[in-house]
């Protein structure tokens, strides 16, 4: 399933008509006039839809404010289609009269849950037209380019919002539809993303959906403390009982010592109270360490950012420690999407290239949680910055800044994805350097043993060249492939580092080119004539920038004792000397 909704729905305008017993049923048109009935209902549906879409004429008689945006509604339509609104508007009419339109806030209408602006518009559209629109991709997909959007968090959250709306506003046929859709998510979503489905099932009293969620969570390795924090108490108790019963049936021993568990819980309670001094005291009075309690994981998931900073300042936590589920603290921070925590961890040495046991890096986790609407949102001056975009940008820039950041790449089942991404960046960067100043770049590559590196692997691969990094040698074992790629990565990284050391100004120009212009400027012949003209102009500007930077680097080298006539030989001598000392 590519998105949260199917392109079309079998629900029709007549499906919400009430039968004599008050239930929702379908009107079966007389056989003789069925065609006329269908045409009439279709015209009625289209006409009512114009009431929502026509911005030139506003005939609404009430306003509902959703996420700060005012939505005009027609009380007669909502009252006829929803028992909730029928009761609400009748009370308004019987009360003291108001001048102008009645105005409602979505937060005041919902006893539980959340319904966003796009979800409410989709819900309203169904009430007006009887047709269920496809879900808006800007709020029901994520910004991970390789995600199918069939079980990512934004896809789940949008259906959860639609189910909340259908339940609170009492539209049974929609409620039933979204229950079935959420049931499909339970089996294939990551267990953390099952939690919002469980919560909506509990509040909407959907027993089948709730039981499926409880069973999935109970069978998972999700931490008990996380479950207690995120789900209603009675549901957490059911999950605990089911886990105990499962362990008894399989003759499993209880994994934790009760006294040790009690001490760890005290540490968590102290963190909840923002008392890091008490945490330090508890650590000194017991044999439980900060890492053994996974206290930093807990603080990042549940505590204020300033508490995370204080815990880090103790200097007792391993910032690359994995919890029993294979998550580092940076993975947890990516799930929370708090920029200050991510930056603090990176500053303390957290490895951005570490992946979870199922191959998810911190940046991919963050992308799978982020909606396009939030990622592309523009921040007005004086407003809070876009945290979703900042988190992803910080993590991606750190990945590019540290191409040799540890062995995290090789420890993941998805090592190839991150490694190929890094290699592609470095290959293109080195090859472009050779294009602009071939002698100096070739010299750096020779010293770094990168002479055999393919040029522009990604670009040439699209042209059918042999430069495809993903080519497979059937005689090469996985270990041989890993060692070959890591060796290649090291050589390219040294080449780039040498360039930064001896040609810093040129390197800055290359950095900007790789970040801003690389995809477009390699296809100068593509696009309209005007677009090609703009690209050629930009390419000429780039060449001029590089030449100025190169002249500046040569002048600085001359000032430091390198003559222009012997710059290459001197460069080789200097770099060879430095490599001998490495």
C-alpha cells in the first residue's frame, strides 16, 4: 500500500443514512430510476463539495479553529451527518444567542486524541460529499526517499487522527473503515509505532484492534518502562500479565533481579524529578552503573534536554552504548527529534554512522518520522526554528563530515547503503577536483593510494559506465567486499583531507558545489533552453570561483615557503613526510 488511503473508496454518500433503529445503512435506489438516482446524488455531492472548495464565496455559518487555522463550516450539513455536531449545535441554539458566527476550537471538542488540519479537512470532505479522498501526501508520508510509506509513522498517525475524528464525531462507517486500516499496520510497523494505534484503540473502545496491539507489544522486546510511560495504566497491566504468562508457558526465567530492578527504577524516578545529584548519589550507593541502568537512554527518551546535558556532564555514560534492543542513545534522540540533544551527543562523540540491528541509521530514523509538511515548512522571523529539518540536517552534515567515523558501517546488516552513500560522495568530489586541477588532485590521489578510484561513479553509472559502486563480483565474499569498500573509503578520505590541508580555499568551493549544485550541473543539456542557459552561467561562475580560490591557495603556499615553480614537488614532499609520521 503506497499511502494511508486507497485512491478511491466504496463508501458512498448514501452510506450514512440512518435506518429506523438509528444504525447506519445504505439507501437502495429503486431499480427503475437507479441511473437517475446515481446522477442526482453525484451532482449533489459535487455541489456540496464546492461549498468547501470555493474561496470566492463564503456561506459558512460557524468556524472551527484547527492548528491555528480557521475552517468555515455549515452547521446544517454537519448536524445532519454527525450526531455529535447535531447535539453540539442544538445546545448552541438553545443557549444565549451570539452575534456573528459561533466559533469552536478543535482542542475543546476532543475529549482525547488529536485531529490535525489536513485530517479534519479530509473528514469534512466526506461529510459534505460522501466520498473519501486520498490522504494528503504532505502529512501521510515521510521524507525518507526509499520508504514505501505503507507503515511509516506519518502514515500511521494520519489514520489515527482520522479514527479519532470518526469516533468523537460519531460517524460509524468511517470508524469501521479506519479500524481495518490500522489493523493492517499492526503486523508490519515497528513496535514503537504500534503504540499510537494501541492508544486510539483504547480510547475508541475498539476491542479487536486493542487486543491485536496488546499481543504485538507483549511479544516484542519493548522495554516495560517505555510501555508504562506511553500507554494507559490498565493496558500496561494487561501487557505485563500477558508477558508473565508467556514466560511461564515457555518455562523462561525472569530476566531481572528484583533488587537490581528496584535500584534502576529509583534512578529513573530521580531523573523524572530532575534531580541529577540524587542520580549520582544512587550510583555511588549501589553496584548499578549509569550504563547498566541505560539511564542516558531513559533521560533522552523522557526527560528535559537540560537533564540530558547534566547527565552527560557526569562523564559516566558511554554515548555509543547499545541498549538490549540495539539502539544507541543517538537513535533514541533521533526518535525524539530534539536538536539540542542530538548536538550534545555528537559533541560528546556519539557516532552518527552506527545503525540499529535492522539497519536504520539515526538520520533514517529521523526521516521516517518526519512529514514533508514539517520538513519543508518555512520559519518566519521571530518564530521557533523548524526542529524536524534541523535534526535531519545536523545528522546528514555529520555523516558527510566524518566519512571514517568508526566501524559502525561494518557492524550493520545494512552497511552497504550508508557505505555506498559515503563512497558516492567522495568519488564525485575527488573526480570533480581532478576535472578542475588535475595535476594537484592526481598527486594527492597517488599519495593516498586512490589512483584506481572510479570517477563520478554515480553519474557514470547512470550513463551505463563501469563506475557503478553496486556492481557484484560473484567470486568476492561479503568480507572481501567489505574490506575492499572500506579500503577505498579510507583512500578517498585521505585524498580529500590532503586537499583540505593544502588547498583550503578550493576545498570550500568544492564543498559548496557538492552541497548545492552537483545534481543539476552535470546535466547541462537537459531542461528548457532557459534552464540550460542558467546552468551554463552557473557553471562559468563556478569555474571562476575555483580559479580565484586556486590562485589564493597558491599565493598562501608561496608565502609559506612553497615556490610556484616547484609547488607540486614540494607538495609531494610535504605530504609524503606527513604520511610517514602518521
